[in-house]
């Protein structure tokens, strides 16, 4: 097989699905390395689609809409869900102004990435036309999460990867909900250093680089990625956790990184990309950090960057300094 990734369309995916071959070519997201072409069994993609359709009560009378490219598993699976359920399917060219030209009828389930939710939340006329939002590709920023809760719309954060045929667990965006719930036939388990393992009944096990707290094999919380952990002065720090706690107070793009440090092993760096009225003075930023974080989590340095780079599905491209 040719392992060179090629862009696809929904029309091509529909055609490939109805060929006699047992697999569909897919590309991993590239969030932690170079995107890789893999081949997913149609049998497992169908099983994944049916699990999601059951969760959201998708039937032949439902309408599914994708704002995500079919190059990614989140986009591919929306079409597959429509095929296995008989639901109507529509899609649009991915952009950060989704659903501007939405169909006149009600949409039961829309797939988006977190950055697209910003536009949706600012346009109440869009929200009235959608039953549920399925948000994937990256973690949801706390400010987006707060707005979803404030608006009272039905949105679910997904956890999964290309290799598992899309999400294996969902978490409703609502007050007090911290745990992802696995879908039927899927269990999770800890392995090396509390990394998350995934077991899909009738298929196989997947080992991830996500550090997780697991409850009874069906519920879990992601603490951070093992390859992002910062070891500073003997303390393990999860950048994702720090970012979540700082996000209500910093109105510009930022991420937590590190640099090698002779004294501490690694020292924490706050990389920021300020603009306009949000260009806070560094001392004010340090003041926010000291008031919000544990002493060993406070950045030792602020690094200004021209632009925060994202992957195609909205994940931060982390760099170390």
C-alpha cells in the first residue's frame, strides 16, 4: 500500500466505504509528531459509529452536519455515522465561521473543533438550530466551556484518537462534570506511570501518552500528556493543568513550556502572544500566576512569541526554549 497521505473529500470517502476493501486509509493528527497514514478496519469504524449514534439517539430521521475536514477522523466518522444510521448528512468547508449558511431545518448533531465554538457562541441564531454539539480535536478552553454552560446548550467534549476510530469517551460540558464516560464495550486501565490504556471489546488495546486518573474502568480524567510533563525541582508539573487554571485571567494566546535549568532541572516558561488591549505588563502577569498557581508552578520566565501555532485540528504546537 502507498503510505503517502493524500487529502480526501466526503465524496471520495463515501465511494471508498462502498468498495470491497476491508479498511479505510486515515491520517493521524500529528499533534505529537509527524502525521502518519494508517488503515482502519471498516468493521471497527462501523462499531464506533453505532456507539455514537446510540448515545445521541441518531436514527434515519436525524440530520448530521460536519464542520470538520474529512482528512481527520472526526470528519470521516460523521459521514460513517450517517451511513450506518440512514441519517441525512451535510457538510461545509472548514472555517472559523461555521454554520453561517446552515440549512433551514433542525440539525441533531454537529461536529466542531473548539475554535469553531467561539463563533457559534457569539451567534444565538445558530444555537437554536442545533440539538447537540460534538467537540473534538483538542481540549476545550475554560472560557469556551464557561460560555457553553452559561448559554445552556448541549455540548459534549470527546476523547479519542484516529487509531481508535474516533472518540471512545464523552464528557458533557456542564457545571461540575470532570469525568469522561467511556462508551459501551470500552474500558480504560492504567499502565506505566498512570498512563491511560484503552481496551475496545472485540478489537484490541491501545496505550496512550496521556496521564489519567481512572475510576472503575469506565470513568477517567486527563491530567496531561507524559511527553509534556515538566520536572522542576523534583516536582512533576502538567502544563495543560496550569493552562486551564490561568485561562480565565489571560485574554491572549499562551501556553506553558520549559527550558533546561542548572538548578531546577527544568524551569517553567510562560509563552505568550499578546495583542491589542490585552498586552498586559509582565509584572501583572506574574501577579496573576502567583495568585492562581502553586509556588513551584509559577513560571520563572515569560517568553513573548509572535504567533501561537496550532495543528489543523486546534491543538497547540508546543515548543521548548
